[in-house]
C-alpha cells in the first residue's frame, strides 16, 4: 500500500508540474502517447493464434484463393465461386500474402489497421464534437472494452465496417466544424468502403447522415454539390464491381450476400431474431452500456444548447439507426453490434467527463496512460489467450502438408465441405478436389483417375467405409479423434 501511495503522489506531482512537457501541451502529448500504446498493443500479438474455424477461416481462405485461382474479380472459397461478401478485405489479404507470404499475421492485418483507424477517427470525432477530453475518454472506453478490442485481432469484417461508418461520420463532422464542404467527399469514400467490406450491411451511414441533415433542419445540405458528388462517387465505385458481377452471374449474384439478398429477405431467409436481441446483448458484451445510456440522458438534457445540439442529434442517430437495423433483421450475431460501440463509447465518455472534475483530469489521464503502458509490457512478454479458440482440425491440415503431395487428389467423404475446404485452402495451400456422399461415389472417383487419392472422413463415417471395403485395401495415413486421412488401394 505504501508503494501505491507513493506512486499516486508522484503521478499527482507530475500532473501538476512542468515535467518533460509543459502542462499546457501535455494533454495532447498524453493523447498521442495513448494512441501510440494502442497501436503497438493492436499489432503486437497478431501471429501466434491458430485461425478459428468458420468465419475467420472463411475470410482467410478467400484471400488466398485469389492467388490460387488468379481471379481478382470474382471471389472463391477454394475452387468454388463465393459471394459471401464483396472483395475489399480479401484483396487486401491477397496483396499482403503476395508480398509477405501466407500467415495468420497478414490475414489479421487488415482488421488491425482498420481497428486502429477506428480508434483514431472516433477520438477525432468526439474531440471535434465536444472536447479533447471527451476524445481521450472515448479512447479509454473503447480500449477497455475487451470484446471490441478483440475484433482488431480477428479475420472478421465487423471492425472494417465500423471503420467505414466512422469515416463517413467523421467526414461530415469535419466538414461542418471547419466549414469546408470538400470533406463531404470522404463520406462517399466511407460508403464505398462499407459496401466493399460487407455489402449492404456496411451502408449504415447512408441512413444516418441524411436523417441527421433532416433532424437538424439542414435538409438543403442533401443537395450540396460536394455531398451529391460524394454519393455519386460511391455509386460509381460500387458499380465498378457490382455491375460486372451481375452481368456475368445474374440473379444468383443479385440475391447473394454481396447483392441485395439481405435487403429482400430482411437478413437471412429462414432465420428469426427477437427485436430486443441487440439491446440485450449490448448490455452483455459492452460493460460501458449503463454509462452510455446515462450519457444519452445527459445528451437529451443538453439538446437545448445550440453549440452541442447537432452533435448530440448525430450521436443519437448514429447509435439508434444501427440498433434499429439490427433489431429489424431476421438474423443477429453479437459481433454485428461492433459498429454501434463507437457512438455508445462517446456517450459513455461524456458521462465520465461530467464526473471527473477538470482539475482531476490530468491525474486521471496520467494514470490511464501508465496502466496502458504496464498492460502493453505484460502483453509483449507473456502469452495471452486467443480471442477465440483455433480450429480443431489444424492437425489435419498440417498432416496434409506432410503426407499429400501436390499431384495427389484430396477427397472428402460426407462431412461439411465448407469447413475442410477453407482450412485446407489456407493452411495446406490447396482446396479439396471433391466431396463424395456415398461409398459407391467414393470408389468411382478413385477408379476414374490414375492419380493417388487421399480421403478425409470423420471417425463415424470411417466405420461405414470399414464395413464396405476389405481391410487389406484400407490404408490409414494419419488420424485423430476428430478426423481420419486414408487411402483405398483398389
């Protein structure tokens, strides 16, 4: 206790005196320091974790499939065409894989970059709307939300979409605060990014900003030349990929996740989502939710202040447009809330700002930066748990690398092709050649080619094969509790 008391006294002394930086400029210096610590923390541990199955592995495999197929325009999962999402994240992956080699680090790198930019732009947005202190507190709230922070380490599209939305919001704030309409052009760029990362689900700002102009009595800005040009630029950029895909693939593309499918089905056909799920899960996953709603109450009471009114209206629309869209959707995943964390964090920051006296803020800021430095130190030298558990089939992918040569065929007996195809594409640098669903089809596939065939199955399905194929013709190459790699020598 004596140590912490003395440390607290030293921090107070540093906060109240001109040490290294004058007090007047230290607030900005500490803001920059905290951003730097966040930058290092985000990028320092991207490599060591095995990729989780499904979404992370899917997105990583689509990036490497660009290099394997040579097709930069139509996305693939292994050898199969996929319109799961538009191509921007996968283009970024493919370029990084081409330059630096295939690894988990470079698969996660685009999420880390857009994650840091989300922190930076959220800080700048809060600073311009309210104060530098609100900006710093926004950084503090967002970085102390482990769920939000973990998505800078995932091969997922939710953080890139959040960046795209924040970029669009920031462009409008910048244009208004600096009275420079040219910044509206960034709004269109944010829209294009949003679509190219996640399709229609990335276009939240297309609803937020027009509503903002209407609710703040600035409807005329909807016809501002730079604003209209920005939207036209977004439509043009989106059309460069959308129109050729529709021309080549027609209705199949149009109704996909990259087309207008989510809009026509209200999310995903065959799914149901209680309207209250987003708010319920916000309380569960974002533990600053109560301060955020308190910040909303403060904002509602401050709407009478002319200088702050527009900023609060923008924040309310930013948060509730996203929540309303998620509530109306037939499908909901907790990670879909990530774009709503940014406005929620700003509201929570305003609640904190109200209860931290101005004379105490320098002390608080020094404490937060010191804690961030300590956390970064331990994160750098100690192993950390992965944001999500890695694929249980990683041993299979590594065995395929060692056992199956490039001239051999790789068949899957029954099981889920999307799982194995993605993992093999990324970790074994080859997709499955074919999936078969019966003993007869399997034997036919083996007979019709002179190439050596290796077969993957789970333990239960392997028992079927043992019953149908003489033991002398079955040759097990490798196995675990989850999978078996074998040959049938006819």
